[in-house]
């Protein structure tokens, strides 16, 4: 299996998806006027309103050709266990199904996207070792 989408792109998506998954919904209290005055040491990771990471993932996917987005989705499907590595063509066919939701939407709705993409790469003996800031 040879990907037309670069491994660097997939690995960047993995990093950003991990950041997105690490965010937790903010807890707002009515009695707190200034959220920066919070005593909660974990409030830094509470970021319900921050859509920058999701927008960055969407922009990265939008920069790809349709067949490359389908490959990313197929990798996630393999990583999720819907298909195994020997069923790559079936995974690609499912990712290209015109009757399915938009592939970008499907990827963004996956609650464990980073893990699925990482496992998808591993299914083909690929990984993100030595790529940018990922190692």
C-alpha cells in the first residue's frame, strides 16, 4: 500500500487530533466574574470555546485532494478495526462512498481520531518516528 498523502501530513493530523482530544469542556460558574482569576490549576486545559485546533485540522484536510482525504479516512477505518490492512481497497471504497457523510466530517466526528490514525499507520508497519516534533 502506497499513500498519496504524505506520512508527515498524517502525523501532523495525529498531533493536532491529540491536542483536540485533550481539551475538556469548560466549567462556568455564575459567581466567577473573571475566569483568569480562577484557583483551579486545570482551568488552562478547559477550552470549550477554542475552535482553533479543530479549524487547523479542517484546514489541513481541506488542503488535501479528495483522494488523499479518502486515504486518511481509510487509515482511520483500518485503525479503528472496521477493516484490516488486507482490506485496504475495501476501506478506500468505503471512504469514497458518495452516499456516506463528508469524509472530513466523518474524521472530525471520530472521538479517538489520533489513536485510529496511529493504529492505521501501524497496520502497515508505518509510524511517526523521526518526523518533525513527533519523535
